[in-house]
C-alpha cells in the first residue's frame, strides 16, 4: 500500500471549509463542527491537516473535565500546565494570542454532558479568535445544538458521508499498489463504504495480486469465482 494520504470528496469538502474558516471576515465566528459515523476518516483527515498547517490536536476522554481539557490544550501548545485552573486558562489564551493555532478537539461528544467544559471552549475562542474545530460522531450536531451560544458560533458544519463508488476508485488509484478493474471497485464498494474498511479490502486485493502475479485484480479474483 502506498504511504500517501488519499483525498476523497469528504476530504475535499473539509479542506474547502477550513479555507473559508481561515479567510472569514471580521465578525464571523471561527468555530467549526465536523461529524459523521465512525470509520469515515474524520480523525485521520484532521491529523493530516494539522501536520500540513501546524494545528493542535487534542483527544478528549470520557472522564475529562474542564481542568483536564485545559491541561491537554496547554501541553499540546508546548507548555507545562501551571497549578491553578485560572492560570492554566490564561496560559492557553496567552499562547494562542502569541502564536495563533487552529485547535482540533476530537471526540467532542464526550464533552456534551458538561456545560462548563463547552463554555470553556467558547471562552477560548471568543478571547483569542483562534479557529476551533470540534470533531464528533454521527449525532454530535444534535448533542451540541442544545448549547445555543456555542452552536451559533459554528460558521462551518461539515458532515462526513459514506464513500461513493467514485471515492473508492479514487482511493484505490491513490493508495493501491495494484490495478483494480471497474467491477473490482464495484465489488469493494458493495462490501464497504467507510474508509477504514475500504483500505482493508485494498490490502486484500494487493495480496491476491502478489500471490497470483496479476497485473489487474478483478471482482472474480476478489470473490474467488472463476470465469
């Protein structure tokens, strides 16, 4: 498998949204919500974007409270968190004002149970103006909608969808070491429409190609049906 980041329609939509977020006019809020079912590549896409644009990526935990979150943010920004929570908040704000950095908060669903944590994120955004992206599962938009002050600040809401057949073909062309016929692409799409599972099928196709010295893998090869 080629060690490349494969771009899909989801990725292209995300990149466009991030461009708009960073080029927004004064007065337009700089928060974004990215959500969708597991396995569609949300986290992978955000990590790729962070690597390209020097963003900060924070993974939330189910038991995370406001202090823990602030400590993770400050640590990700390259500083050792201080002792008092007010000082940690000030650290995060000062660091972001000194060096603006886009913050990504993964598994944001975990934070929806605690209004104080949600409001802390809003305060960081309002104080610094730094772009802030919350990443959540399929129902994240509904969970966060009850926090009106937060939700109103989402100038970009991006939903990742299952991969289309064209996406599967594009991923195969970008990542796969062997060539797939059109019917092989159709077969894989019929079996998987999430990025994570599609890659598993591509690995299998490559193994079949190597074992049988094939120049092109067809659906018949994948299903084991001889024609």
